[in-house]
């Protein structure tokens, strides 16, 4: 076997080290001259390093993520063509006779001859190629590297696109920036049609094949909210926490207020929950936050708006009570009534449905013991209320009949952990069980 030759990092015009962003070869690969070997990515540039000669890679000296600098060895390789040169080498005597019979060469010719016969390993270090080069590996490697400039490779990495999946439409199959953009657009369209994140489509069969059916169109609100609910359920790691609050004293006081018809309003449990929820959120600001799109920051709202789910003939709407911290209990009652009435009449404005920090879904008027409400992005939590019922609660010496309100809290686990959720619900329970704390 011929002596192994070193393939080195060429002069980078820098004394510092840069990381290996992509490595296109492995041991055993047969490479061609000018074939891209790896990509270096610094703060200022993306550099594609080509092969200085055709060779068979015997040993790799670098891997992705390594820091390298000018002159570092990339790999040890058998240079292609040496064996053929040895086989073609003729009888020395014959060559000597030929050389003697040939006319003497000029100085220029001798220089050119010397340069042409120099072995590849002694050639000057390769320079970074800016020309489109073939990136297809031999069949033995079992993979292909697409034609693409360093800038396109960098652009693809920023978008998380594997260039091996992109079909190049530029000359000689080269992948262009537009090809990468088209690939991303196609992927997004595929997600919107239901084939999201590798999840198989749900099986479906036409029910009319088995008997008579009738059709009913979804309402406009349901057609709009359906994809949003699906996106929320798929995109947010929902966790639900269930508990019960003793609202025996709260209910007794609520009835007394309504019997007196104070301020001409009819107080509801929901109004008290709205006020208590604001207090709990004030204590636990993360429940009033928005997670940044890149998932790296929390934006904490310094205002307190609470959404109220309203059941309307057209579907579920969530109008928002603004600035709950600045409003009295009686004013909150009036706003709940107004928003619910306008929702059922279809008179809510777009501004009525925006700006909530946390929402409440109240099924108490219908029934049920618990449920899992779906978070309404960009909110990070939602509180569900079920129907309150009398239960026998042990008070230390005997069972005491208490009115218990089921609470169902769904939260975004990226922002809120289980311990925080449990403390939040405990705080909310204490507020509901001690009415005076709500009004302070």
C-alpha cells in the first residue's frame, strides 16, 4: 500500500480556530479532486473545504463540532493514480535510450516538465473553491452530497433543512436558495393539511356506506376555532391539575347579597372566581405570561385581563374582562352579563375577544365533575369550573356537609411545573374559601 498522505486545512487567513459545521466524508470513502470534504462556519463566514486530489480515505482526524485551524490534518488518504503510475513505468534502459535520442529541452520546457511530474502531495496547499463542484460520492459510500454553495448550506442549517432532501433545480442539479425556500413552503403546506410532524392521518370511512346519514355544516366560529384548538393541543405540552374548593361560606354570602339585591345585580359564583383568579395570578405571575416564539423568554403581563368562555348558538367564544384588578365585584358581574348577552346575539367586537392573560371555562351550569380545558394561546393556562355539589367532608371529629367546587387547571408545562400549579390552586382555594381575601 502506498504511503498515506495528509489532507490538511488550507490557509484560512486567520490564526484562530473555527468549528467544523458539516463533515461530508467518512473512512472508506473514495473522493474526487475538488469534492467538498467539510464546511467550516465562523462568526464572519462559511467556508467549504474541497479535496486537493482524488483519494481513498483511510483515517479521519476530525469530526463535526471540532475546532480546527490552518494546517490541521483532516484525514489520511491513499492518493489515487499512484498505482497506475507504477504500472505504466517502463524499462529504465529503454527510457534512458529515449532520453538520449531526444533533443535537449529548453529551460522553460524543463521547468514545465518538472512541475507536471510533481506528485500531488507536494503540490501547494489547496485554496478554497468558489466554483460549483461535484458532491456526489461513489456508490460505496451509499449517500449523496448535494451541490450547494456555502451560503446556501448555511441558510439551510438556519432553517433546519437537510439538503439531502432538497431537489436542486439550478444547473447541474445545484441546490439554490429558492429551492430551500420552496422545500420549506411545501413542508408547511403539508402540515396545514393535517400530516403534521410525522403523525399519520386518522383513518376515515364514509358513514353513508353503512346506512342513511344527514349533513350539518360547522358554524363559522367552529371552522375558525377548530384548527386553532388542534394547533394548541399539538403544540403545547398540556398538563391538568384537579382539585376542589370549599365554597360553602362563599355561597351563603352570595345568596345573602342577592336577597338584599344590593346594587341591583345578581351575583354569581363565576364573578367571585374571576376576582379570586386575579388575586392568585398576582401572586404567581407566570400564569399571566407569554412564552416567546423561540421558547427562550417569558413576557410577564403587568395587567390583569381574564377571558370568559361563553356558549353561543354559533359555538364557543371567549370575550375578555379587562383590568379586573381595577373593578369592583358588582362591575365584574355586569360585564359578564353584558359579554354573554352580546355573544349570544353575535354582537361581540374583535377587540372584545383579545388580550386575555388567563381564561375560565365554566361548565357549572351544565354539569360534570371535571374536564381538561384546552389552553388558548398565547396564554399558558386555563381554569375549568364544573358543577358544585354537596359532599361529606371530615372535619377532624365528624363528617360535615360542604359545598365543593371542582377546579380543573390546564397549564403549559414548558412554563409551569407541577409544584407551581399545585401551589397556585392551593392559593386559589384559600381565596375562595375566605371571601374577605377576595375583596381586599
